[in-house]
C-alpha cells in the first residue's frame, strides 16, 4: 500500500510539473501582451486626456482596459488631463445620447473609482432608469443597450428588476444567440451574444440560456480559434476578445471545446497583435487599430464586465423608478330620476329621500361631537 501511495504521489508531482509551467507561460503571455497594448495606448493619449476613436465611447473602452489590468485610469495623464477627467467633461452630451452610452459610461466611471451619481453633472443611474419600460422589462431600444444597462446596474451593486432579466432571456433566438435588435431577421451575432451572456452571468443566471449561447458560440468559432461578428467572417480582435470575456464569465474558459485545429481564442487574439503592441482588427487589415486594442485587453486578461463593482446606495431606486401614482377618479354625479315627466311624483319623493338622508347624517355628526 505504501508503494502504491508513493507511486501516486510521484505521478501527481509529475503532472503538476507539466501543467503548472504551461499555465504560468499562458498567463505570462497574456500579461505581456496586455502590457504591450497598454504601453501603445499611452503613446496615443491626446492632450485633452482622451483616446482616439469615434467619440467618448472609445475613451470609456480605454478606461476599462486600464482598469482590467489593475492600472488606475486617473493616473494616465497627458497635459494635465486624464481619460476620466475627459469623460467628465463629455458626460452631459455623451450619456444623454442613449441608455447604451449612459451604461457604458457608468461601467467606466465605476472602474475609475468615481461615483456615477452626479458624474460630470449627470446622474447616470437616473438616466438608465428613465429608459426602463416597465411593460416590456427592457432598457433602451435594442438588446446590446439592454445588456449594457444590466451590466452597469450590477457594477453599482444594484439588482435589476426580475422582468429585465426575463426580458433578456426571452429575446434569445432559436440558435442560442442574440441579435443586436432582438429580431431573427437580423440574425445572431457574437458580440451581442457575448454581452448578453456577461449580463446574465453578472446576475447569477447560469442556466439553460447560457448553455444554449455556448452552443451557438462553439458552432460559430473559426478554425483559427477566433471569432467574427457573424458566422462565416474572418476572425477579428474585438469579437474574439468579447467572446473570451463571455466564456470566462460562464466559467468555461479552459474547456477543450474551444481548442480548434488552428488554435484557441487566446492564440487567435495574440496572432492579431502587431509589433507595436497595438492590435489590428483582422489579419488582412495590418494597421494598428485603437478600438481593437482597447477592447482586446480585457479579453486577453479574461476579465468579464463589469471589470469593477462598487456599492452605490442611490442606484437601486433610480434604475427602475416606481410608476407615478394615478390621480384619484372623481365619482360620477348623482342623477335624479326623470322618468314620468316634470309632474311625476318620483321627483318629489326622491328629493324627500335625499333630505331625510342629509338630516340623518347631520344628526350622526352631532352625536359624534358630543
């Protein structure tokens, strides 16, 4: 027996010596790639503190990238400005565009350690709440924005309405994915599906919807291990990173099903990194791409949204405002009977009955005063 135990111990030790170095190398590759991407991002920061892109949303992505890597975004300074101060200056115009914008900004603000209540003069939880449709359970007009809203709510330590979670589940398509606008005509896409999965995982929903969505992702994965926006396209950095966050949120990041003949989601993502540290969008598009780089970092590090959570006491009441009380209805006026004409005895009798009732009411009130 002692020999058997010794043999087992040696076998376990050998297995550990094989597995641990591989894990350490994988983590080292991820960390090194993320650090190279962040260094490139630092070189791109603008004097106003922003990062290049189509607007404040890309700077919010950059904030999430730094926070996912454990770097304080408030300390990323150019010309005295940080990306957080830039977002504060843009909050009024950006957050009011849509609930998707307000939610994305909330995720970034929380990741930067700031309060979303009054950030840049804007009450972000209230903006999110104003978009809630209690009759449908949906935030905003599309699935992508709805998912972002649920994630923003969780980032503030609040619990979304059960109807909002059920709404997201109900919008899942027959193939297991979600489409941007929630319709089958648009077709499922990996980006909306990955975001919806993170939203459901953030509220603890790891049931049938997650299983179905994992099946959809597995069927759409490319042979190189990466993902395109929709099935059949070339792998791109943004989609592959977002899916990697989703499968991490679903606790299946290391499952063998993601190991394709040509690689894994991680190897596919690493293959899109240029020597500069930036990421290209696709292999065929060699240029450094800011948005691809910002969104690649949380995917590299397998950090699902929300990357940071906090507790905002005011958020719970704001994210699903109670419906306004309805005005009391005015009772219909008493109509005296008119049947029989003006000289009918019904009219005098009705007047006499009302007079007697009124007298009784006065008598009762008089006794009450005594």
